[in-house]
C-alpha cells in the first residue's frame, strides 16, 4: 500500500488520543503498535469483573463500569492479507468521503470511523446473497446510526448488490436516486429497515432478532435448523441516549436474544460536541443491568482482530444479546477534522479531502475501487449464491420430511395469505349482543390467529384492557419463543419499532401491537416509520375517546384521529361495531405495505343494522337511508362509537318526516381512494346539509361536511367523570345532532 | 390500636412473601419482627458494594445487581408513637380504598402499598405550607405513578390543604370535582404537575430539581441560602419501563441533582401481572450506570425506619440523585387481592373492603379520619405557616443585602415580566438581510435573555442547527448550574418533560427546548402534557419542512403542523421572516399557560414587506393587498417559508390586473380567537377564491380556503434531494399558486 507510513502515523496519533480519552494507564492495557501492516495488538489482556483480581485496574475510566471485559485477542484464521483489509477499509472510507463531497451534503464521520466494523461484518462475518437480497435466511444488518448511510451504501456496492452501482454512489442524496440521505428499505434493495431517527434501528433489530428466535423455535428440527441467522447492528451515542433504545434493549435482554449483536460506535462525539456535555453515564453498566453480554473493543480504528474476537465471543454467548462497545475516532483519517463534531454532518471540503487522501495514502481518483479490492469482494457473488443454494437444498429436505411446517414457513417467507383466510372473520347481526369494539377486536384476532401463521403480537402492559391475548397461544418468552403473545411491558415506543422489525423480517409476519389510543403519542415516531417504510403493522388502539371515562384527560384522546388522518400512507380505521371491526381487520391484513391503526372503544356498542365488511373496505358508506334519488334532506356522518348516535338521531328526524341518510365514515383514506362516482353516491355534492359527529377534534371535518355543514366534536381536553356524563356535558349527543340537522336542513 | 394483632399477622405474612420474592437467605439480612408496635428491625445490616467483603451475600436477587446497599437502620429521633404512625398510614389506605369504592373506579393498589412512604414524606420529611401551596421554597412532591392519585389526595387532605376536603374525596373521579382520575395541577391545588402517562412525572421531577439547583446557584449567598428545597418522587415499575424515564434519569445523574430523591415502588406487579413477564432487568444496576446513588429498602410495607434511614442517607448524598428502591406489596392489607394485578386498577369490592377492614383492624366508617390522626396532622398548618414566615424573614434579609438579586428572584417567583421587556425584540425592514427563521429565532432568544431572568433552555443535541445557544451564558452543568444553556443530549422526550417541570417550578421560569420539527414525534406525549397542564414551554422547532433538503423523508415534517393545530391549548406558530419571528416570541412569552411551538426554516427567507409583530398577535393578517372595498379577486394565504411564494405569486397576478390579497396565516389558534369583524376583514365570506400554500399536509386547510378554494401542500412523504429540487418536484411553487388562482378567480 502506497504511502502507508503516513497512514500509520496518523492512526497511531488518533489511537493514542482515543486511548488517552479513556485514561488507561495500566500496563496490562498497553497497546503496542508495530509497523505498517497492523498486526494483532499484543499485550491486550482480558480483565474480568472478578473483584478479587489483584491486577492493577484502569485508573478512572470515563464511563464508569469496571466490570466490562475488554476483548481477548485470539489468533483467528486469517484468509485475507492485512494490507488488503486495510485497503478495503480505506475504499469504504473514500467512497463515503467522495459521495458526501460530491453531494456537498451528508455525514462522512461515521463511515470513516466505522469502516473497519463494516468491512469485517460484510466481508468476513455476515452471510448473505447479494444477487438475492431477499434470501430468507440472510443475516440482517441494521445501521441504527442511519446518518452514516454512506457506510452501508459503500458496503452494498462492494458486496455486489445491484441496487448500489457506482452511478448510484455518485447520485447520493439526489432526486430519484437509490442512495437517499438516510437508509430507506423502500428505496434501496439490501437495506433492511428505514433509519435516521435515532434509536429506531436498534429497536427494529430487536424485532428482527425476535422474529428469528420465534421462527427458529417454531420451525427448526433437531436434524434441520432451517431458520438460523444473526442480526447485526451498528448504533451510536445518539441511539444510546434515546429512550426507545433502552426500552427495546431491556426487552432484548429479557427475551435473551442471543443472536442479536450490536456494535456500539463509541466515538465520544455528537452534534453538539464531546459527549461529555450531556452523556456521561456508564453504558456498559446499564447494558449489564439490562441483561446483555458486554464487550469493549478499545481500538476500533485499527484493532481488526479485536473486533473479530469480539464478534466471535458474542456469537458464543447464546442466551444473551451482546453489546460490543467499539471505541473509534469519528472521521478517522482526516488530519484536521477527525475526533470533532465538524466531521459528523458536513462534507470535508476539497482541501481536507486532499489532506485525508495524503494522510491515508490514497492515490486514487474519487469513487475508485482498486482492482484488488474489487476482486477480493467479488467472491461474495458466488459465495452468496452458494449459501442460498445450500439453504435451498436444506429447505427441500425439510419440505420432504416436514410437509405442513414447510408450507407454513413458506407462506411466512412469501407473504402469500392462505386461500380463504378472510372466511375466518366473524360476522354479526343486529341481534348479536352489544359489545365494546375492543372485545370484538379480540374475537377477530383470535379468529385470524387460527388461519394466519404469521400473526403475532401483544400489548404494552395492557393486554387485559386492549384485549389482545391469543387464547390458543402462550407467551413469547426467553424459553418459550415459539409462542405468539408478546409481552412488551410499558414500552410503547420500543413496541412499535420492534413490530416494524418483525414486519420487515418476512412478508408473511403480521405483527400487531396495542395500547390506549392516547398513548400513540409515546410511539408516534415508530408509527410514522411504519408508514414510511411500508411495514404493515396493525396498531390495536383501544379506549379511543372520552368514552373511557374516569381516567380523565391524560388518558382521553382528542386530536389523535385527526393527527393520523394527516399522516401519509397509514390507514386510520374507527369501526362502529362487530361487522366494522371485522372489516377493519380485513383491510389491515390485506394492507401489507401500509400500517393500520384501529381505534376501538372501551364501552359497549350495539350491533347496528346496515354495517358491513364491504362497507368498511370503501372507507365510507351508507348505513341507512330513507331518501330517494340520491337527495336526502340531510346526511348524518359518524364514526366508531358515535355512529350509533347518528343512527338514533336519524330515527328521530325520520319520525319528523325528514329524509335522512346515515353514513359511516370508518376510514377517510379508503374513501378518498374510491371513484368519483362512488363518492358522489355517498356524499352527493348537491346535498350541503351534513352533520358529522365524532368524539374527537373537529379539525379536518370541514372537508367532509363542507362550509354549510356542522361538525360536532370536541376541541378541548377531556375530563374525569363517568363516560355518559362526559358525553352529555360535551354535547356529543343525539339531541345535538338533531338540533344541528334541523338548523341546516 | 384495636385488632392490631390481625394486622400484624397479615403484615408478617406479606412481608415474608415480599422477602421470599427476593430470595434473601443470608443471616445478616434476616428481618425479625417483634410484636404489634413494629419497632425498628434488628439484624438488618448495610451490605456495601465493597467487593472484598467477606460477609455472605444474598443468594440470587431477582433483579441482578449485587452492588446495591440495603438501608442501614439508624436510631432516629422518634417524635411520633409508632401505633399512631400505623394508624395514620391505615387512614391513608382507607381513604384511598373508600374513595375508589365510592367511585367504583380507580387504583387502590398503589396507595395501599405506598402509604408508609407517603406518610413519612408528608408527615415527617417534607417542608411545605398547606395554607399556601404556592410557597416558593416548598419541597416538591411528584407522584409519577399518577394512577395512584388517591394516595396524594389522602395526604393533601390530612396535611390540611384546602383543595382536598372530605367532600372532594367523596367526589373522586366525578364531573367537576377537584379529585380527578389522575393528578392534575390545574384541577387540584397542591399537585405540582400532571401525571398519569407513565414516566412523565419522574422527568418533570428532574426539571423541578434542575430549576432548584439552577436558582440556588444563581441566588444563594454564603450567608443566605434562599433557595433550598428537595424534590421527591414516587415512581413505579411502569415509569421505570418507559424510555422517557431513562432519558431524564441519565440527565439527572449527569447533572448531579443531589436534591432529587426518587422512591421506586418496587411491587413486582403491573397491569399484565407479575413484572417477571416483561421486566427482569436490574434497575439497581441501570441507575448506578446512570450515576445515581441507589439504596434498597427491603421492607417498604412496615419498615418505617428503613424508609426514614434511606431518605436520611439520600439527603446526605449531595452530588448524586438517589433512587430508593422500596420493595412493597401492592394492595397491602387486602387479604385476597394483595400482591396481584387485580388490586391495581379496580375497586376492591364491598366484600374485600370489609375483609381488609377486618384484616388491618379498621373499625371506622368510610372516609373517617380518627381524631388522634387528625390531631396529629393538624400541626402542619401552624408548622407550615412558621416555615414560610421564617423563609419570608430570610428573604427580607436577603432583599436588604442583595437588592438586585432579590428583585430578579422575585420576578421569577411571581412570574411578573419586567416592564418593557418586549422592547428587546428585534425588528426588521425589507432591507434587512435574508435569513433563515432559525437564525432569526436565535437573535430573538439572545435579545430576550438580556431582559428575561427566567429564560433558559437548550436543544436535544442540535444546538448549532436549532440555533438555540444564548451567547452571554455558559452551559448548565453539574459544576456550573448557574448557567442557562441546557444540553439535553439526544433525548427529546425527556427534554420536553423536563421543561414542563421547569415551567411549573416557578411562574417566572420560561424554558425553551429545541429539535428538528419532525422529531416532535419523539416528544409528543410531553408536549401534550405541556398543553394540558398549562406549562408555557417554548418549543423551538427548526427544519420545519421539505426545505431541509437532503436528509430526506425521515427528517421532513409533513403532517406535523396539522397534528398540532388539532391539539387543544397549544399555539402552533409558523413565522415567515424576522418580524414574524419576533412576533412569535412575543406571543410565546406572553402565553405563560399555553405552550407555543415555533416552526422555523432551515433555509434563508427574505424580509417581506408588510409583516409585523402586531400581525402575528392576531394569528392571520393582510400582508399586502391591491384590492379595495374588501373585495379582492383572490386571496393567497401562506405560512412560514411559503409566504414568500404567495407574495411573489401575487406580484405576478397583479401584473395581469388581478386584485390580490396576501394573508399570512401564522397561527390558526390566534386567528380563531379574533372577533368576527376582524376575521371578516381578513377573509371576507364573499370571497371564495382562496388559495393556500404551505409545505405540509393540506389536511384541515379546507376550513380556511372553503369548498371552492385550493389548498396547495404535500400529502405524501418527502424525498431526499436539494431543497429547491423537492419544492419544484412537489409543486410548491409560485407557478402552482398562480395557476390555482387563475382557475378559481
């Protein structure tokens, strides 16, 4: 490698800086660097948590926790010349630098610091098939620190994924390119999930690892472990600070997700500067508390063997997820910007790029991949094909021996729904007993669990209120991972992101999750990513209005229906009774690339005449009508628990001789997608006398009721009292509908 | 105490259960119970984290962490007979049981288990004046596990707060009562913040403790510590599971908030059952990792001296917040329901209430407070008055000696804004340089920091992007708490809730906090509580549209403006230039009981002719107009960065002879509050040709533009590309406005 000595000096300098940051002064932790080829570090010894140890301990580590083992360096079989490894790592660095530079936008610091981890994962550790990125049994990789996406694009490019060609790298962050500003699974084949908002990726990874553990437990046989892959994550300081990551990682520890391996890019820099200003906790100790195995790689910049040994150790720990804290230098290689926030989120600038080229001994033009690096990585195409072929053969064996299981697994892999599944949906007549839609939801979930092998989920510690338990299954737990009731604890945000991971693991996995509707506020960032990344998660949101009563305004949603109706690519469904709840589930199951939110009542509701599954599929439809010629005197529009009120108001008005149409408006999005003719048949333009009633914000209803219509709703916070009393005091009543209808018709 | 022996037997049984749960088998941890009067436990010894200790250790504690000290029992000065303490505690239990029973709704389990902690805090530890709950230097108490609010109502009642009389207890959870279903500061005087949504309270408490530490550092003198109080919290397993609590507690540890003392009700039960099903992390270890002092009270049911000793120890630790893990039995005293989820959230039922009365030896009718208990608590009225009088005398001394400081502190205590403060707001002319509103925001913040002593805040690791640094101040840190730039790290949710705590500490504290607008999704639950609990937090939300460019759809808000416009009691402001930014700040500062969200641009915007502070105060106003008689041909309505586009479109249309009015619609809420006459003067009913333009969801705009108008916006997710390109591709252009205007006018 040309000019490698300058590279060496820089590395040494930066390494020393990283180490001094940790103030390691014990001789047993001394790291000796010996020459250009960066061989294994000598002198690095494991120092265990054994308190009786008589060895001198590191003086005062910056982040507490003296019980974490540093990696033991093992002699691994090396298949690749170290200089080629180094060259490959620098290729990753410069592809990232060059793409950010060309875009004049992006985050070069992380790819430069994490290139060694990235190289080792994609070149040495992970099992995947670049020509079939959807191969079921691939190892999953998540870049939770999504701003560093050029790292992943560079790796996908080297590994031979067709989705990231040289031209794509050159179009980084440009309109219509396959290399957007953060990793987006719907834009770039080979990217598993959508990250960028911090903490989401690590929680997605928990979901992916949960899915693997669940499917492995369900389908693996002593003679055929057909499901068997790891989930790798790179996350940064930002992810660590976010509460969602603590939630998800607490669950990962609880569930003992041994095949989840998270590499924590411990670079001490966040946007505002040194993490000292806001983040001085002991991450090590916290993760030990969460039940993880924790390893510290002190030299993530050039300690390739340390990284390899840590991953090997992590794989050997089967009953716990592993956090590998990898201390790195952000922007490694940049002589003037490394280890500073200035390299985090801006292009280096031509001058510094040049200096970095010189410093790392990189004589190539922008975007160049040296031939030997190219050649080295080219093996992943045949190797990946071979891995998949081997697995296919294994699956053929499996299919021969375990026919039914194979068919079930196949449907999970393909996402093909079993024929006639929708016949399982329960139906109701007006004579069926009144019930809360949360209970009707449970009937649907249990009916569907009989026919949908990929349905699994649970609640954020409200299973008995959200009514989400699948009766024929037990709890998904560390030692019973084959079960399908997931207990998320009071961790709404983590729950949503974990479900995104489950949904994106396999097209046939259909995760649902539940809490009170108002607490979508806790998980909104995850729900938005469901919508963006096309994860068909089903959000079972009960206690959907002031109808929950005494718990009061902190628990009563008001603006939530409106806030989700405004969100792109999501279905907000508010069924009114049994048939509509079944319809909502039909829609939710069919929409595998669009999440659904079901807003469900705590209180009992009657089974209304005129409701139907088919009606729900159209979003809005006529439930009852005594008009003719598509010319009612007035149209009453209700959703969910207020459809009943609209129906009763219509009865009263009809008694007084009015021609009244009642419309259920269960999903605005679905109605919007109908033909103009259908819309006109439900809401004729000529009829401006329209009254809507919904126990939530009236915001947005003007679009439906028009300038001359009336929207009855609640534009204030709720109150603590029995539900009936609040409805009355807030004017969500039949009388109010009748009065409004008379006023305008 | 009558029938105390049955009480004793129960206590003993439950205690044994709680202890066996922890499988403590070391002789040094044996707890001996001796007789009815529950004296100090003997035999309980501190076992420290000293690894060289040769004492036998507890075998395998359920929640890991073997480094946490159990409380050492100290001989404290007892001023109260133990049987009276017990009676007081049972009074708290039965007031809670009776109120829940009467309401047939509520959560008896927590008050029954936490009554000992509650008694000790309110009767023995805390300093407050029940007849002036707003006394500035009071200790703050937060019930983070807000569902247990009957505990707090019972305590306020006993302590002599006028807000909770016997009649109020009898109206628990009823319409119009002062005892709603969760603690609400705006309903019940004496309640500090609004809790219920889990994890919020502990984060609020971090804010309260931050405020105390900040004010103490700013105002205390060696001879006069005028600011000096503690913040106490009770939180439960649910709070512990929520990510927000980890975020806030990580900051509390980082800041060394030594006067924050959190009692963790470790009762092993959440709604879904035993916490074993979803929560097996070592909370102790996690909190040690977060930099807290951790103490374990093994017997929270009857170990009063243990609780006392733990609080004493916590107060002695000055440089760290303390978590006291108090192991309790949920529903303590209920023979058939204690230690089960059934006692968490439902009334006990008449039969079980009776059994509990018998069990705890409670012969009184519902809601009865025994005379000796009443008499005992009655001292808090004179004592509280004396405490305040003493402090007032101290303040008088302070005022004499430190006149200026006293005046400043006074204004923080009273919330009275300094006369003429608004003159500090910067003004701009069309000749002022174009600038991003995020930069203009920083000019305002810095100008206001000169005149508002209570302004402090910061960003979630985006200070240099959100432009929130106050240049004349340093960072609020552990050793520089007198400074005003708060570094929240990447913890949006914790940040919002901490700011709620700061705002509710003193009327004159004006906290602001910042992140990218899209990440309001991470903190929405805290923002909603700002709105509900009337905390005038200022949310500085930059990068407010696709105008942020290359970071792409994960970072580009779309539905966010609509989602906040639908939220009650919050001001959503989107200023267009310098004058409007100043106007937005004026509104935000004046609205001390309503939070404000300022949506600010990343990109440069021109200073537009016609904009004004006064206009912003009206929410919507005419920026330019060439029509007469209030009859324009068309009205163009814009907000924020799109007002410029509307203005340019108007120029074009006017050149073609049209009479065009341009309206800035900076805050829908403020416009809604104007008189009908004013509204008509801006948006005359007769003019139906209206075009709105806003780089966000069109949801809701139909109300403004009417059925015949056009709303130009974005009803899909964004994209990764340079901002100008996205605007063009999405049709957020002058040309689109002109075309729409021509189509309808």
